[in-house]
C-alpha cells in the first residue's frame, strides 16, 4: 500500500499559526478577567485541545511570554505613528498610547508575569524605549525639554512612573483615570513642560479632585 500524501508544509504552518493566535487571544481575555485562569480553561476558550496549548507553549510562563510579545508588538506599531519632531505633543502621545495599553490589557496589572531572561526582557522592551528616547532627545536638542538631568535619566524615570501608576491602580488606591493623569503630569513636569501648556494634549484625563494629593 502506498503511503498517504502528507499535507503541504505551508498548510501545517498556517494551521499552527491560527492555533497560536487563538490561544493568545483566549489567554488575553481570560487572564484579563481572572488572573488564575488555568491552561485548560484557556484551551477551551481557544477551541483547541489542552495538548495543543502545551505543544505551542510548554508552560504557563511560556504562554505569558507569548502574551507579552503580542502586546509589545501592538504597542510598538502604535508608537511608530508618533513623530518625535512634535516635541511635547509626541511625548504626551507616547504617554497616552502606553497607558491605553494598560487599560486595554488589565492582565498587565493583575497577572504575575514571569521575570524571564534579563537579556530577553531588554530586547523585548528596547523598541519601546528607543521611541521614547528619540522623542526626549529631540526635545532636549530643541530646548523644549529642559530637565538638567543626565540624558538617560528621564526615560528611566518615565518607565518607573508608569509602573508606579499601574501599581496604584492594581492596589485600588487610585482610579485608572487618576493614575493616567498623574502619570502624564509627572512625566511632563520632569521634562520641564507645564501640564496644560501649549502643545500638551488633553487625551489623558485630569486628576479627579477627590484623588489629588494634598500638601
């Protein structure tokens, strides 16, 4: 008996890619609703067998890395549309896009993401940091951003403030709107820009009066 013909390799790759996409889509939705969603639940939501999930993502950490990779690619694509030459408007837009990612993917605030290899983490976030650095470098050259600090300080401070804002929301100490506004205003002030001044976008909301810090 002759051997049955094997399906074309291209079709197998396409099927595998559809499965990976469905798994990541399901993981983003379920983990955004409930941080402890199991691999079995994610498989069911994706419409695939549990073995299929493990074939693509051997562990929960591997799946979470896949989720972060997806979110990172989407973020970079959105940041690519920002023109660094627009100065304060560009920085405000970068902050807006970054915070919109947190709002769109609540799992970033509630799921314990794997630490991973430091080199891999650096490479994953490098495109995002590069776009921020381009905006800040242009603003410094034109005199629009006047921090008086070393060149690498403001990008690092911006990322740290974003993490702090997210942690305040996750802990229930601030609303998403209040944290977004505090994040924007803090970074703009660090850059030497007066919030509400010329070129400052109002896309991020103002801090509600009941959540403004007291002296």
